């Protein structure tokens, strides 16, 4: 087991490790902050319950200058409800190789030339740090082309943007009454 923390007394320490009895030990500490001094102590217990501890040592983590790597971008456009109350939404999901925030920039049309994409709107940034991201954009216009890109920032504010993607929203769904009225108009040439 290893105790690891940010102060030299290890009062904030987290214990990590395995409980199996082995003679060679190797542990990996994940999700450490960058540019921080950490203190640690190795601890082992034999089969009789006797505890052995190393002295407290320290190390510094390096600075994180790498932006999150964005991958697996997926989008799904759907109509929610029917008739006059229906609305169109887009669900965008993606993954990052490290914990990061979630945000989508989007706009109507195909955008501009490469490198000069114009985004009319931006979703609020979800400030929670995750590796799996989902953003829902509501109240899109029917039968409209939209373009979007996703954006993620890590804890050190290294920022990544995806390439530009394009989607076409569907027509709004008609209610059953609207379909019947339209059918009567086409069949008889008049409306009830």
C-alpha cells in the first residue's frame, strides 16, 4: 500500500494499493495534479499483521502543457413531441483522454472557409471534469443545416477544439389532426 498526499505529515493522504501477499510491489498513482509536490510512504503488512512503513519521501509532478485529445464525436438530432409544441434537439457526445470540461459552439449554415468557422452560439460550459461528455442543444430550427464543434479544457486550462461537423435537422412532426386536415384538403379540395 502507498499513502500519498500533498502535505509532509500525510494528514490528507489517500491509501492506494492491493491487499494480496507478495514480495515485489509496484503501484501507479493516477489523477495527480500538475506542478504539485506530493509526499508518500510505502506500507506493507505481513501475513501475521505486522506493519512495516518506509520513511516519508516526496516528488514533484510535471506541468501539464498538453491539451485534451478529443475523440469519438457523435451527434444525434431528434424531434421531441409533435405538432405545434414539438421541438428539435441535438445531442452531442465525445471523449477526451483526460478529465476536461464540456462545451459546444454551433451555428446555422455550413460555416465559412476552413479555419474561419463562424459559430453564432455557444452552450454554457459544463465545468465538471470528465472524460465522457454529453451536451444537449434544444430549440433548433426545422429543416436547417447546422455546423458545430466541441471544446474541452483541462484543469490547467489547456484547450482543445474539434474539427467542424455538419448536421441537417428534420422537419417538425405534424399532429394527428394536422395530418387528417391535410389529407381531407388533398382528397376533397376543402377543409372542415
